[in-house]
C-alpha cells in the first residue's frame, strides 16, 4: 500500500510483496530507463543512504533540465529501495527514467566522490529488477508519481 510519503507499507510475506509489485501498473506499465545500483565506498547507515539519495535525485533532476524548484517538487520518475547488510552498510537499488546513463554515473560519482561504485543497466521488464528492488520492503517512489 502506498502511503502519503510515497513509501510502500511493509507486507509480511515476500510473495505478497512480489505480487503487489508485479500487479502495480505504475511499475509494470511505466517506461523505465535504467535499473541502477549505487554503492557507497564506506559503511553507510540506512538513514545516511536515504539522505544521499534525496540529494542525488534532486541533483540528477537538475542536471537533466529541471529547475531547482521542479527538482524539489516533482523530480524525475524513480522508485528506489535501500538494501542494508548485516555489517550496517547499505546500497541503493533504483529504477530511473528521464536521465541519461552518463548523467546518473557522473552525478553519483561527484556526490559520493572517491570509491563510489555504480551499476547501470537498461531496464528490461523480462528480468527480475522489480522483484529485486522490492525485496527489502523499504521502497520509495518519487514525487513525480504523487503530483495531483
């Protein structure tokens, strides 16, 4: 279920999560550009990763032609999840549209600087990107999808 903050409420059963995501037209019918994994060079908490994502997604929107106000209010279309590991480190998985792969890579690298890693793949709806993204039950969608 989508909350007013653009988060997906956790479900108890992984199959429920997969079923909900696979049936949601926003995900299955939208023209996604890339599946992205963003990795931090050092251990980063879930909250730190969420903050870095907010800065990254706003800068990415601006690099791809939105004004600072538009970037803040609606932004680019994205869905992201933060995956946390047992050692406390996190990385981010996301579906992104409206940006070039170069702008995604350059923006992340400039934001995080030395040691930042990034994997960018063209979105392929026949692969398991959506299920992989939703496996953590902590998924957020951009304001782009929440605008009235």
